[in-house]
C-alpha cells in the first residue's frame, strides 16, 4: 500500500488574517507527515501594489501580471507571505521549507499565450518535478509552495495557487496515496451561500453540472472545482473542500468530491 | 579525505547590476558541486523602503530593522532577490534552492539585545543546522541563502550576509573541507584602494592588524576580515576575498587569508 500524503491549499482570507492564520497553522502543524502546503497572498499583493502606485488589474478574478506586478507578487508571495508562514510553522515544530516553482526546479510553467486578454507574466503549469519534491519530503521537510513558477529560462511566472495544489497533488500520486484539501473560511460548497450549515457533502461531475446550472456554484469556486475533478481523474485519491476545522475533526461537515455517484 | 564544498558570498554591487549579476551567475553555475551561495540585497531594499515612504536608517553601515523595515527586507531578500537568482541559476543548469534561515530551520538567531543602539529585528546567529543543509546538498540541491534568519519562535530576523556565509561555512566544516569565498567587484584587499592591481595576496592576523593601523583596510572590509579569520579559526580550510573572475581563473590575483604567517 502506498504511503499517504496530504496536500493542503489555504485560502488568502485565512492566511491574511493573523488570528485565523495562527489557528490554521496550528492545525496544519499537527497533521501527520508527509504533508505539503500551498498558499496565495493576493490581498497583500494588491495592497502593496496600491502602496507602490501600481494599481492592481484584475480580469475575471485573475491578476494581469505586468513586469512591475510580477516584482510585487514575487516580493509578497515568495518573500513576505511564504517566510512568515515558514517561520510560524517552524515555531510550531513543523519543519517547513518554503518554495517557489523555481526552487529545485519544482514547477515549470509556460507563459500564457496572448489571447483576447494578455495576462502578462502568468504561467500555465507544464511539469511538476515529483522527484525533487519527493526527495525533500523524504528528507523530512514540509514543502510550503507560494503561487510562483518559472519557465526554466530564468523567468518567474505568477501561477494560480489552486492549480499549483492540484498539479503538485497529481505529481505526488505516482509515489503516494494523495489527499488534496482546499481549505477556506466556509464549511464547504454550500447549497445556500448564506447558510454555513447547508454543506453539500458529496459532489460528482453530474451533480456539479446541475449545481452550476442552478447558479449555486459561486464564480470563484468554479476553478477550484475544475481543479478538483482534474486531480481525481489523474490519480489523486481524495479531494475535499472545507473549513480548517474539518482538517482536525472528521466529524465536521465538508464537501467531498468524487468522479462517480 | 573530506569532500570539498565551496561557499560563495556575492556582494550587492554585483548582484544588483543585471550584467554583472549574469556574468557572476554563469561563473557560479560552472563551479563543481557541492556549493552554496549567500547573497544580500541592501540597495534594492533601501530603494523599496524609500518608495514605500519608509526612510532607511543605517548606523555604522548596519540597517536599523524596525517592523516595517523587516517586511521590506523580507520581501526583497527572500522574495525578489532570492527568487531572481534561483530562476537564473536554474536556467543555467544549476539546481538552486532558495532559503532563508527559517526554511528547514537552517539558521537560528537571537534578536540582538538593545545596547546603546537598538538595531530592531536584527539577528545574531545562534546555530546553523548543518544536518538540514547537508541533506539538501546530498540531495543534489544548491542552497542559495538570503540574509534572513529566524529565532525559532516565529520571528524572522535580518542578519548580515557576510556572517551567514562564514557561519554556514563553519557548520559545513564538520562534514566537508570548506572553501569560503567573499566575491565582490574589487580584485581583493588592496594596498591602494585606487589601484585594482595592488592586491595583497596573503593576509594573516598580524599583517591585518598592521594594515588596520596604517588605515589601509576600509571600514566596510573589517567585518568581512573578522568573519574570515573567525571561519579559519573554526575549521574552514580556506578563505579568499576577490573578484568574480578569480573564481574561474586561479591565476587571477586575489587575497588569501591564513591564520599563520
């Protein structure tokens, strides 16, 4: 039987609130090894952008990453956000090691081709280096990924953290039984966005389609769901979406995704 | 016989000039493994500080690191500077992996006690985790350290890059024969600061004392020299100060430090 590994993506609303972040990190630190954390940092990046006189540009919830913005996200994601998380996890006895996709060549991407929208220095993942990440895990390190990749030619690229989480999970599937957990402030995918108790416990692609048709899946949730089904279709054993609490307590409701009904 | 490792500290004036930086990184990438790189990023940090309306405060050439300044140096050192270097080295076929002292708990420090001057979040190194760094090296990674450490209690600390280089070199001395190389724009320690050909080829502590008395050692060079002799006294096999060129070509003059005449 393959050894288990858990890949946790933590949402910005949790990480960028000192109290919620501390509670999450305490929970994450207590999870058994091996484990991997993936985080963003969008709100902090937008705040720094504003402060530096570079107005953040977003299209369909995605950041337009011009050269100045790439510097901002590199500073915030790989610098401020990543190192704070790593230092806090170390204080909690978790041997965190922060990574961008350039470090150890762990995630290579290609610059997104200009279509109707030019996203600038945005990267679509080409290859995850499962050997490199695997050797860090085997060495007792807990990889903490920020939302940056590189193109292998010296260029850093801004890459969606949800996608990094699913692609890293898929690549680890070769050697491990992988659980992917999208962790955020809500209890899961909700039937009624206003009612945190209305968690939909199980979603398969058919039900997902129906929920989208009914307008019950928020726009921001769609890429997360697509990444989830993609991961399940490519060897990830289990994908869940839920609150930090459900990482600790399996009795806490959360949304479990599956390919079959 | 112990395996050799080279620890290279690269000065800010080289790293912060795109052309010189590229030339240096090409040279570094060609050095045989295992190897370690240590860099600063002070000029970029000061520029960002100014842009954010946080005037940099320096006393005796050292930065006063208040809470805002710590955020700036974390963004610049661990984010912008470190990830650019890592991405460029990866493009050159060097399997670089960027680290702050918090990553993998590689360097613990204590916050410098308030004396006559309060340096703020400045860290004096307490312990280098040679096992952790050693396991990265053994895994084929090339550690690239920025000038940040942590206190093990969740606090990042700003730490002099020259000192990080010497302490990492000392810690690796347990398992390796270590060469420490302070690499900058000059050809070495100069007899006449205006004449780049006046390299002093060998310096021992007695000669160093004499040169200081004669006013021939620039103020900025003194901590580098002190770190160098400290490293030699604690198991580092060889310490050199010189131009990037001398890393490639041993016929190029440089300053070699030794404990004995």
